[in-house]
């Protein structure tokens, strides 16, 4: 359960067992390519033994293992062979389900049937009647109360709807209506025995189908039908609240509001921008609920102290606020009309959401506020420049006071804060330097604090922000020289610090990129403002370059007294060598680091300095694997799509 009492699914990543399953799956795919007939015969023979009462081969583990193997080779055969193989498998499994006695046995066979059919979307898309039969069977399983069957049915329905979504909105031959129409008509009875988290999965699956309807009017009608049950529940709650606002504080009401919002989040994530017609029906009411719960929580904290944030009803109210923020974030991220979002959605958030964040005690501040505004800036980009001072005023000081006392408290706040800063730096850079100088210094200090952080995702975000910041400054000469005069030396010192710190080896690639940029703009005389102090005896020519060579040599010499002066001088000269490309520059830095005692003592841990090369090798392996049909997992297919 989550903090608010809702069911939360845990996922396990990168365990030894998963690695073993991955290797076994790849082996089966390769064997299928080598001799698909032999692989098919072996699997069908083992399946026949499961169906043979005389063989005594049947067991839950044997059947689960076999069906997993059958599902693993999806896509490894040509379409005709796959069709013949799958039809035989499903027939055998259905007969096995009929043959077995006892609900436990039937539930195991049924779950394996659902798993296998879910693994073969290509076959389902090509055979509508079979697809319809499978989905109808899933609806039957949704009424089966045996543990695990309903979850499996809902998960399989979602998987099929994602892979075959277009088939459900088409007018199929021999059907009176598209399948989605009949589904929505019978929806209340289909989900009548499901738990809330299962209903939300079901709604998400329907959302994927509805999105495929290209006729806007029909799509809106389908969405309205889908959302009618939660909308009716929402209207009842709002009607009661209009008569007596205290009804919103009832535990059952809070839970129901949370369920409704979670359902909307799932549908919005599936359907995307067309969800606007549904969001418009209750957006204002949702913000009023958010405001009501915010005021109640603030009053409770004032009366009873911060400990009240751990009480069940307060946690449930905060859960509702989180779901409201998630819904807005998902919609904004998928929206296709930034102007409408700015005028109708974002404009109403300042007073309700930002003001609440600013005045709340740290324990009651939702990190999702920062995540939401990062998503808003990413989507609206320059259109958010006017609202940036207001955002910074509400979240900057209040968040920094929470995350700069140590490296451990409020981990989500610190991560989302720097993601927000990264978005602002990328899309609203001009606005970043229109704020007061004191606020600008806080921005720079927070970036430095981020890339010095020991948490990898935060330090890498900080380096990304700094790299983009320096690039933006270089292209905006209006304030570039003032920026260099104020911040260049301190930033250079801080980047060299993390470069030579063993705790930050994972950021080596970005350290090199940033340092190459900084030394290049000095050596090519792009910095006109003096970097040296007033008492420095500047020589004719590029005085900044001469001063910086001395400055860096002294800094390195003082930090690593065991390194000889000639080695330091060679290293510094290499830093200013503009003939080196990034690869050569990186090699130069890596060679120096490995010579340091601090790094040479680490032995194998220096492999982090070769992260980029390792990633390139992994990318090449992925490209090679993609040449083998059926070998890539869904996650790898998604990764390939992003390359």
C-alpha cells in the first residue's frame, strides 16, 4: 500500500533472476531461428504431456515454465508458422482448462492462456474473431475471484489494447457496432467485481482504444460514455460539498475523490490531448478541492504541529493533491495546444498551487508541484517567461532551505527542483537573467550545489544545466562578459574539484565537455572582461589566458603536491590546446587523472571514466540484436525507437 492507503505495484529491476530469464529468452529465440520446426515440436510435445493425465507431467511450475517459453519466442517465426503454432497451443490449453478439476488448477491454466495470447499481438491484429473471443474471455475472468486472476485479466487486457487498439474502433465485418461501443454499453457490469486499481487499469485500456477514433465528435462521445460513472460520483460529491464543505473531510469521501482522480490520470495518459473535453468538466472543482485540502492541512499543522502530516486523513488529503497535480502534469505533457494550456490551465495554478507550496511547512510541501512546473516549462517553453519570476518567488528560497542543509533530506524535492531549473535554463534563459542579481547568484550557487551532489542523477542534472547555461551565455553577448567576470573562475574551480573527486567519476564525460568549452573560450579570447585581479601584471596579448594558466597550475599543484611541476605544466598546456577535439581532450584528462594517487588506488573503479565508450558499445550491441526478429524485449524496442 502507498502512504494514502492505495494499492501500489512494486517492480523489480536488474536482479540476477531477471538477468537469467533474459538469457534464457534470448537462447530460445536463437534456437527458434536455427530450427523453428524442432523448437515448435519440442514445445508442443511438452504441452501434450501436460494435457495427458497418464503422463503425470502436469504441475503448475511445469505449465508456467512452458507457457513462458512459448510466449518468449513471439516474433521469431514467420507469420504463417506462428499462426499454426499458436492455434495449436491455445486449443491444447483450452482443452486442458476444461479437463482440470478444482479452481486452483483452472486459474493457473487460465492465467497461462492469458499470458500466451498477450505475447502474440501480431496474430491478434490479423484475426479479429479470435481477438474478440480472447477479450470476451478476459471479461469473464474479471469476475473470477480466485487470487491473481483478475489482476492477470486486467493486465492482459491493457497489453492487448495497447498492441491492437485500432481493431476495437473499426467496424469489423459481421459486427453491428465497433467493439468499443458495445464495451462501453456493458462497462458497469464488466468491472462490477474489480478492485479500484484494477478498474483504473481497465479504464486506461479503454483510453488507448478511444484515442484511435479519428472522428473528433465520435471520440468525445466515447470518452463521455467511458467517464460517466466516475463523473456521476464526482457530481454527487460536489453537490454534497456545495451544501456542506465539511463533507470533503470524511475519510470515505477523500478516498473516493482519490480514486476518481487516479482513474482520470490513467485515461489521460492513454488518450492524450483529446482528454481536454473531460478535463474541462471538473478542472475548476478539482482546484477548489485542492485549495480546500491545502487550507485544512495548513490549519491542522498550525494547531497540532508538523507531526499531523503523518495522520491518516492528512496523508489521504495530500494523496488527493498529488493526484490532481499528476493529472495536470500528464495533460500538459501530452497537450497539443500550448496557448490554450497557458491561458486556461496554467493561469489558474499560480494562486492555488504555488501560494500553497510557498506558505506550507516543509513536511507538507508536495514535490510534485516542482515536477508539474518543470513539465509546464518543457511544454510551453518561451511562453512561460512572463510567469517565471512568480514561480521562482514561490519555490526557490522555500525549496533551497529544505535541500541545502544536507545531501539526504527531501530527495524528491531536490531532484524535481533541479529538473525545473534545467527546464527554465533550456527554454526561458533570457528570463533567468531578468531576475535580480541576488536571485541570479542563488541560481548559480544551486547549480554548483547540484553537480557537487553525491547522488548521481542530481549531479548529472547539475552538469547538464551548467553545460547548457554556458552555451546560452556564449550566445548572448549582452550579459556574457558580466557573467564571466562574476562567475567564471569560481565555476571553473568547482568543475575541476568534481573532476578530481573520486565520488564524481560518473560525470567524467560532462566534466570534459564543460572544461573544453571553458578553456576554449578563454584561449580564443572570447572573454574580454578581465578574469584576473586588479594587482595582476597583465602582459600584452591574451592576458586572461596567461593568468588562467598560472591560476590552474597553482590550483592543481596545491591540491596534489605529490604531482611534479613538469607533469602539472604538461597537463595545463594540454587544457589550453585548442587543436584537440573532444575525444583527444578527454583522453588528456583521463591520462592525468589515472596518474593521480587518488585515482590509481581505485583500480577497477576507474572504469567509470570510460562510461561513454561503454555506452557506445552497448548501443552497437543493441543495434546488432535488433537484426534478429523477436530478440528485442519491449523495453529494448522502446529504446531503439528513441535512438
